[in-house]
C-alpha cells in the first residue's frame, strides 16, 4: 500500500464516519422532538477528529464549553434582555474565557447554541435540557462512530522491516566506499528515503497510539530509536566523506562496516563488532601522531565514526533484545 493509497483510505474512512455521525445525531434529535435538531449534526461533524483520543478530548472540551456558554449567555440575556447586541457582549466575555481555559475549539458550536437562546427569547429548564441534549447527542455519536479505527500495525511492521534492511544496506555501502570510489548521491538518496520512511512510520504510529491500538506505544518508541539511528548514519556519512579511498587503514574500517551490516540483528555476533571497534580504537591510539592538518582531520573523523557506529550498535541491540512489542 503506497502513501497516496493510504491517505485516500484515511480520507474515505473519516468521510464515512463524519456523515454517519451527523446523520444519526440529527435523526435521533428529530425523533426526540428537539428544537434545532440539525445543530446536533453540526456538533457531531465538528467532533470527528483523526483519533479516538482526540475525539474524546475534543468532545469533553466542547461539552464543558457549551455549559459555560449557556451560563454566561443565559445570565446576560436575562439581565440585559434578548437583544442582538447582548450576543456581542457574550462573545466579549466568552472568547477570552475559552482561551484561558483552553477550550477554544468549542467557541463555534457553543456560540451557535447561545443564538438558540436569542431565538427562543427566554430561558428555562426545558430549553437548557434541549440545548444540552443536542450537545450530548452530537458528541456521543461522534465518539461512537470513532470507535472504529483502522489498525495500521501490519503496514507499520512492513515499513519497519524495510527501514532495518535499508540501514544495513547503507552500512554496507559505507564499508564499500572506503575501498572504492562511490558517487555520494547513492548515499544521499538512500538516507533521504530512510528519513522519509521513518517520518511516515512515526506518523502512523502516532495515529495508532491516539486510537489506543495495542502495542502502538512500543512501536512508536522503537521508531523514535530508529530515527536516532538514522541520525547516526548521517553523522557517519559526513565523517566518512573526509576519509579518502587511498587512506592506508581504510580496509580496517571498511571491514568493520561490512561486519556491522551483516551481524546487525544478531546479538552474539554484533558484540564481536563492538569488541572490534575497541580494538581499532586502541590500534589508532597507538599509532604515531598525525603530522599534517589533513592527517589530523582524517584521524579525528575515524574516531568520530567509531563513536557513532558504537552508539548505533547499542541502539540496535536495545531494539532487538530489550524492546518488546
């Protein structure tokens, strides 16, 4: 399933849920003989968010907003009369309160409900019940239809598998680059692809987390760790660019990357790569000091590569052996 198809499916699902919630809210409101029944449908539309979590939070905020709006609007209309200019006064009071309480997303529907008071020209318990029923019915059907949320974990696991394979491929490329001349665009293109894949996967995992899908938080954490690994790959890429192909000890580093690529998901063997990193660190420490600025820059890049690769392996080891989905 490509990105465009995934987006189209998401739009279709949200469209169906929105239409269904609005329709049911209006029908139920009409069956209960509520005044302004269509307002329940509008409230339902406004309460359909992308995830279950955001829908619940949005519904609660809009309900609180409606209660506060009815109290403020009712008091003002009763005191100053049911005049249009009083509605403007209501807004002058209600808008800043909404922002202070962080319930500003309820401004629209709550203010529509207050206009109903203006239309009734009075306020009593029956009218209050009518308006709150519209809010509860609209919000309730929005939450009900949003109980359905697509499980994207199969898609996520597929993307994660591709990301892991691509990272191993890049590590192998790094090793090859130290003994052969490679076009830098080969790395840049693959790292750019990895960056795009990890962002897309994180977005999907965030949606699953917001929909309370089982294991989604673990997947999200694992993806955030992989994003850090990609940062490490980028760091290594820029350091390796400063190491020329003719560098005399390049074969040692190339072999290190080849082994890291081969054994990345194998706990026992990857531990050998870490030992090899320590051995090479000691080897380079025992070498005579660089005599030129160029040699110093290369030596510095080599040690930075060791540091980044070591951290990369630690993250990978944690993902494979300690992070359980």
